């Protein structure tokens, strides 16, 4: 079960004016589960996206990028789970385009106004007859589904749906922000095996939303890692329907812009952290903070070296304060002129290592007490400058191996 994650209730997830939802059970991979989702967006909605950096990116990613670049005004999204449509060559591209064409024909749009997303098993072709029948059902049900249905319809190995929602007083009224995400394994920044969708009824210009989406992704979904594997299908989308008249962000310099940006970022961070909390086999939620780096790249190198280390992650699973593994990861992170005599290591509030060596007051039982907790913070000070970063990760358990060994069965 997820680490300290409260499964959202449908009534906690506020509808976003300008977004209609519909789902289907199309048996893409497994029967009797929601596996196709369609979102219809109000005319004039701004839409921006960030996608995987994996050079073997899936067909839907390629189609989404092309359609966003066409700048025709996105009016619909279609998502399927069960099959990633990745590693499928020209047929995969044709299937992704056929899916957007199907949605477009049903909604009276052009294909370039539809974004398509897939998640699931790689190197398998979509069952197009079942998928397109599912699209028919989802479109027919537009307006009848809620955001919990949406969160459920995009799950793969997730054990729970992931969603978050707030309403905030802003400007001349109130703004709604609601989002969903999925992901539990093959998670690494740039981005992770994840899908994330965040919608607001605020009005935000396309130029500002594009800037904000990249920045928000970097602060949230690009700061999570479970196993260090960058997937082929990762996508994060923000939609601003403009249906609320409370604010109108055109330049990003408006008085309400900072509050709205921070609110969007906070919701994205909750959705990203929910992925980590539901990491495959996870029993610990671990925050790794690196301070005193000479630049942002140094801080990230050290944080990810710790977060990706199988030895560190298995020690956390065992609640074993074998903390030399953390120092070893700091040392091989790639900072060639690192001065180990400046390194400080904290486990929670416990000062474990001082000036590159064991703190004289540190006792094993102190480290053990922290390692027994479900949420743990590792803090490293490098003594090189003023830059810092934070990454969220999990431990590695026996279940992680079992889940991934059995995934296709």
C-alpha cells in the first residue's frame, strides 16, 4: 500500500469548468477496468506539455508534440492504459493518428486539436478495434465522469488512483485547480513513467502557460525517482480553460500570477509525490536534500546518486543505518574536486557525519530510530556554495522485483 497517502474521494475533487470527462472499459489489456479516458476542453483553452527525453519515445509522444507545435488550439485529450504504443514503428504512429482522427470526427474537431496518450506494455501494438470502440463509449459519456474516474482510468501498476484538487480565492473571485497522475515504476526524472494532467479554470495565455509548465515540471515531476529508468511515454499537461473570470494572466507579471503559479506547482508536487508514495513495493518515502553545492548540476548529481543507489535503497527497506553507503554515493556522484572534509550528513535531525567523518556524538540507535520511520529525510551539505535541490524517492523491497517480474502476466 502507498506510504502515508490518503486515497482521494470523488467529492473532494472539484470539477473544472471547461473540462468534460468520459471513460470506457475497452479491455485494452484486462477486462472490467476503466482503460480509456477522453477529456473535452472548452474553446479557447490554453494547453502546454512536457514530455519524456527518452530518444525511443512512443508514438503518442511524437504525435502530441507535432499537434502542440501546429498550434491549432487543443480541444480534446484521449488516454489509454494497458498498451504504451511504444516501439511500434510506423504502425504505432498510424494507430496514434487514427485515434486522434476518431476523437476529432466524433467531436467535430481537426485531428491536430486532439492529443493522444498511451501507457502500459512497450513493444506491443494497440488493439485498435477495442480502443476505437472505447473511444465511442467515452465520448458518449462525456460530462458523466468525475476526476476520480479519470484518475482510475489511467492506472497501470498503480495500487491507488492519484488526484488532488483545490479552490483558491484569487483576483475577482475563485479559481479551481484539479489534477490526476499515474505511475508507480520505471520512474526517473526527465520525465518519469508517468502521466500527469493538471487543469484550472483560470485564464492563462499560451506563452505564459508554456513557460510555467516547464518550470513546474522541473520542480515536481522532474524531482521524483523510483528506479532510475526513464520511460518512453512520459507526459505532463497543464490546461487553463479560462472559464473563471477571477484572473486573466497574459504576461505573468499580473498581481495574481505568483499565487496562481505557486498553487499550480503545489498541486503538481502533490501529484508527483503521490507517484513516489505508491512506488512499486515501496515501504518508505524518502526526501533527499543536497545543500551547499557549487551549482544546480552538482546538487542534482549528488541527490540522484543517493536516490538511485540500490545499496542505499535496500538499506532503507531493511531499516539498516548502514549510512556509509550514502557517503559512498556522494563520492561517486561525479564531482571530481569534491573535498570530503567539508561533507556533513544528516539523517532526519541526527548529525551522522561531520567534516567527512563519523560525528563523535552519533550513536547507531539514533540512526536506527530514524530508519524505522515510514518517511525519512536525508540531508547532505557539500560546503561548496549556495545551491541546493531536493529529490523524492523510495526504498527497494522484495515486492519491487516481484511486481516487475510479473508485470506482463
